[in-house]
C-alpha cells in the first residue's frame, strides 16, 4: 500500500447545520470553520482528493449532509461505497443507496437536552418515512445520556431500525460531557448485558464492546483507523489532524464506534469486519455513475 493510500475518506459535505448540540465537536471552534464551496468546485476537489488518496469508501458527515441532498447524491456517485450520518433534523430520502446512521441520543428528554427542544420528535417523524431495517440508529454516550442505556432496545424496536451503533463521547479530560472511567466500565457491563438479552439491538460484537473499556484505550489508539486506513477532510479538503475530531481528539478515551470496530477487526473479530462492510454497502449503480 502506498503511504498516502487511504481507502476510507470522512468528508464534511457542508459546514452548515440546523442544530447546535451540546456534545458537538464540529462547532467548538466556529471561527476556524470554512464556508462551503459552490457545488461544482466541491465536486472538482472531491474527485482530485479521491484520486490522490485512492479513497473507495466515503463517510458523509458535516455539519448536516442532508442540507444538500442533490450535492450528496452527486458526491456519493463518485465512490463505490458510502455511508451517511444525519441528525434526523431534515427529511431523510429513502433511496440513498448508502449505509445510513440516524443519531438518537436516548429517550426524548435526553435527546432534546443534548440536541435541542423538539429534536427528538422531528427525528422520529423523519425516521417514519424510512423502510424497516434500512438504517441504523447511532448513539453517542455522554455524561448526560449514559444513564439511559437501558432505553436502547425500545428505541431500536420502536423505530424499526436495524440496530444501534454505539459510541462514547470523545472529549478532553476537562469536558463535562466526558464519562469517567468507572462509569464507562459500568456502561460496558450494561451493554454486554443488553447484547446477551437482546441479540439484535447492538451492532457491535461482544469483543468490540469490550474494547470500549478504558483499559483498552491505548490498544485502540495504536490500531486507530486514522493511522493508515482512513483520512478526514473539512469542506475545503484540508486534512483534519489527527482525525475527524480535530483539536477535540482524545486518544486516551476514544469512543469512536468505527475506530473500535476496526480495532476489533484487527483482533480477528469477523463480526466487526462484517459490521464495517455493512456500514459501507456497495452502490448498485456504481459502474454507471462513476463516469459522470
Ligand atoms: S447535528 Fe451534528 S454537526 Fe449539527 S450541531 Fe449536532 S453534532 Fe454538531
Ligand atoms: S481520538 Fe481520533 S486519533 Fe485518537 S484514537 Fe480516536 S479516532 Fe484515533
């Protein structure tokens, strides 16, 4: 593999977002967030970046990528595999041909506490238009939401989601939303119990869930996907160092769900390999659209 070859690209499609969530790492330093290019300029630079790094799988985040649905479709057509993360604040197309993650932080009161009044009902309304099991929920535990882990089975069942991709808030030691080690270990115990009682709720394998424990943080960081497999860009295609969390990166407590799954894959965990492949499904029409 060439040293600059990175098969997975994590892209900000836009710097805009209708929400201002308490746990957002994206808006911590607003003065440094570049404004969006026009669509043609964005796509031109996207092609150059794809070719420079050999990117085959694209993960679309933001800001809120569904603010620009047409640009999102054109951008995704340039890659064989895509995944999209949305807050559910805007209507969600049912035909994205990509792995789809809708962020739900817990029951209504917890979700609204983190994402703003009314955010839960709006997201649930938009989820209703999605086909059963065509998407997954994504939940990032913070010191506010971690006490509501037991709500996950009901949330998955009531939304008809495929399951939930869990993560822990990546925050520096002085971040009040970061979960202390003791509580994080207890949370992992609870998650393992849910994994046993409700086998179809959590998307991570048992081995991957174990890796969320603080004592494995060093191992996870050493196997971090951003060291040799993935690369993150802002809307101007500037590389974010060391990862998409930029200055908020906290490798001593990384709870990124994809980094954890990948570390588990590297430990010969085939279920984690399957999860990552499922997150980036192959586009049905890639050979047709790739030449556009
Ligand atoms: S939806 Fe995402 S990008 Fe928007 S404010 Fe919330 S965490 Fe930040
Ligand atoms: S904080 Fe960022 S660089 Fe550090 S282990 Fe997590 S994803 Fe990797």
